[in-house]
């Protein structure tokens, strides 16, 4: 049986804020959640799958950026003189 993490435990373990967690869930990019009564849990397996997916989405050196996870580049401008 997989360990169940409460949302606060998941947040502490992964160093993310509650608002970021729910933003990712709304975007369909958060971990799979399990509802028990009125509480929300994340299994250890779901957390591991989420971490692996986030790592794959991260722009690694030498790889093309993933259009879904990067922000537009801002052109550098010469300082005004």
C-alpha cells in the first residue's frame, strides 16, 4: 500500500506553496490527488510520477525548450544614455 501525503505534507516535502500547488492542479499539471471524505491526499506513487514529469518538462541544457513550460524570451536592450 502506498503512503498517503496530506497537501501540507506534500507542499513541505516539495518546497512549493499552497497557491502554486492549486494552480498546477487547475492547469492539469499537478499530481494525481485522492479525495477521502473532505480531505485531499497525494499518494507517494503519484508524487513520484509528478516529480518525474516535472523533471522531463524542465528545460535541460542542450535540449530545445518545451513551448508549454517556458516563458517568452525578453530581448535585451542597450541601456539609455
